[in-house]
C-alpha cells in the first residue's frame, strides 16, 4: 500500500512538473496530448495488473490441482486475450483524442 501511494504521488508530481512547459507551447495543441497520454498509461497499468493477477491465480490453481492444467491454461489464454483487446481499444480511444497521433 505504501509503494502504491509513492507511485501515485510521483505520478502527480510528474504531471504537475510537465504541465507548465506543455501549456507554454505555441498553438496550445499540446494540452490535448496530456490527458490522452495519462489515459494510455492507466490503460497499460490496468491491463498489466489484470494479466498479472490472472497468471498468479492460474498458476496457483495449477499448483493445487495439476490434473486441471489444460483447461486452466485455455481459460487463462482466452481471458488474457480479452484483457489485451480491451486495453488496445482503450489505447485507441485515448490516442484518438491526441491530434498528433492521427
């Protein structure tokens, strides 16, 4: 919990430190890049945590009952693909808000 708070505080500090140079640019177009980049970062963090928790639970269940290895691996692969699909969709949505990403 303590490490998560430190990560959050560092993230807030980084956003505040980068906000002034980004807003000082000519044209004002860079202000749209910051929320998209933060959203993309949150998508990747969430997807990584989800797949990590999925793998931990799957390996623990395989360790407890080795005879169910096949079905558990199949369900893990299907669920990981669904998580990755959601993350790619969320990244597309975040980056489509950015005028520099097309």
